[in-house]
C-alpha cells in the first residue's frame, strides 16, 4: 500500500491545490492510481462527465456524471477506473477546512448530485480554482482565508441531503462539539485506548454524555463508534500490509493475538485470517504497463 504525503505543486503553498482528472492521468503515466494508496490529506472530486469506478475502504462505487468523492486522510482507496472521467479534484491538508459539522463527519466516501446541484458545485469548484491559480501566479493577491472559505462553500454546496431538523435533532446539535472532541480523540488514541471510559476521563465528560453525543451525530453509540474505528484499521492492516496477525494485534494495542482474534471475529463475523484471504489480494495486482 502506497502512503501518499501532501506535496504541493510549485506556487501552491497554501494547503490546497486544484487539479482535474485529466491532470491526474497525465501525472500518473504508470497508472499507479489503480493500486491501493493511503493519503495523509483530503481529496474531494466531482465527476462533471464520463463514467468510471472508485474503491474506498472495501466499498466499490460506480462513478458517473454527478458523482462526488471525498477521500479523508487515512482512507485506503484506489481510482480503479477514471480513464473517461472529467471534473475537478481538490487536494487539501487536514485543518485547512476548519469547523467540520457532525453531518460532514459522517458523509460517505461517494454520493450523487442531481444536475442542478452539480452545476452549482462545479461553479464553486471553478471559482476556487481561479482563486488558487491567481494565488499561485500573483502572490500578493493570495488569501489563504479566502481559499479556505471558497473550499468550505464548495463542500457545503456538494454535501448530500440531510433529514429535516426536528426538535430532537436541534437538541442533538448541542452535542456536536462533544462529538468532534470524541472523534478526534478516538483518531489519536484508538490504537491503545479501547474503552470509552478512557476518553471520558481525558475529555472531561462522563460516558453517558459521549454516548448521547455520538448517537446524535453518528447514529450509533460511543462504544460501537470506537469498535468500528479499531475494526476498520484492522481490516486495512490485514488487507494491505504483510504484517502477521500477531503484528496487527500489537499495532492496535491488543495484549495478545487471542483477544484480537476474538474482537475481530465478533465485529466482522469472520476470523482475521479469513478476512485477509478474501481481501488481501488487492495489493498483489500488478501495475499495467505505461500506455495500456
């Protein structure tokens, strides 16, 4: 699995870069995009025309006009077929787009926009691209704050519909900051903190508050949210690395492989070795020769 670091192009030092599918294909003549990769930055893309396919964390998506793709840092994904796709891709560092809401945090990796929303989102992406190009060519006109706001406008325009707000969801919105703090702490500590009580102590909340906040924001309890994050990383390690199962267990903070196996079997309904046998072959695919 290839680890991708954020390396801005010359003239793009602001934490965001706007390219398109054609540019991605031109930069990747050896078609490494079809193999699993794990970026440490966000990739947001819109398919303005054409069809294709994309995979992210063991889910396959068919791409067509109106598809929106949001790859978050740490996701394992691959552009399995974008030869006929056209549209913008925005690469940006974690933190460049501040103030994620709970709805954004739970947005899927791929969804579809109707024609009207696609047209508006493409206009927003074009505006961001023009300001980005201006910042690169005329540095004294550059405004990182403006770029950040334009990126936020693009993301908000493209987000999928959320249910209408009710009294319950309004009450739940009070937990948004709590959920954000819990989500960030889970991302930082899930490899060695496996109990919600650990996070409650660190964040200064009780377990019930974390559970209510997580249920309001993500539709699931705090313990399930934590277990699913550990399980996802376990699946990534088993499918995309050659670590033995004992090594995966140690990487994820389990005291012994037996505990890890029990956890994985309970969460995934299959033992780790069977998961690896079913999904690990993706990294063995050879890169097609250039031009094919």
